[in-house]
C-alpha cells in the first residue's frame, strides 16, 4: 500500500513494508521510517498467512504423455492442433 505525499519530512510517498516481525511505512524518496501501531498489536498476535501449495515437478515423460493425450482429445473433437 502506498500513501501519496504522506511523509512529514519531504512530502514524499510512504510505502508499506512488512519485514519479519515488523511492519512500517518507509518514504520512497528520503527513507524516513514511520512505525504504525507498533504498541497496539503485539508481534505474537500477527495473522499467519498460509503458503499456497507449490506445483510438483513433472518429468519429461509425464509432459510428453500429457501433450499426446491433449492432442488425441483435440483430434477426437475435431479441433486443429497448433
């Protein structure tokens, strides 16, 4: 999130930065740092965002099998293969 012209020092843009354990606004132009609500929310109570499952690595044989299956199904439907 960016707050335009929110820096008290240079009237620059403040960008929201979330590091490990800290969250703050930092000025893009001059580097001013503004800690927002540091005492209001303890670090242990921050919400944990679960990671999305990563795709599984596929072998070349599996890629070839999927491609051939897709081409066969396209031929059966009557569409052209590019």
